[in-house]
């Protein structure tokens, strides 16, 4: 992830609240601010929850016209292991 640093001024009360919330959630203050930016709609949600199918779906169906019985037809296994 390419990142930039942002400096901003916040009040002591805001700094304390940020620190306490980050500690309570078990995350860094930066992570908490990034989460708030996503919730506010400033940054897009990270792409999570991709299934195995989502990763390979562009390959499904690419084997058209080739043998479909490689694992069950004994003639394909004649020289296997030699």
C-alpha cells in the first residue's frame, strides 16, 4: 500500500478521545482514522471477501473442445508414473 502522511490539528479532547477509542478497539489511531474516512465515504471500501471462484472465474469454461475425462479414462493413465 502506497501511503502519504497527513498532519492536522485537533484539540486535546479530540486527541484523548481518538487515543481512547483506538485503545478500546485494539487498533492504531491511524487505522481508526482510515476507518472513519471509509465510513464517511471519502475512500472506497477495501475489496474483501473474494471467493476462490471470484479469483478464477475468468478461466472457467476455457477448456472447451479438449478431453473432459482425463482423470477417469484409463487410456490417459497408461504411462502415468513412468
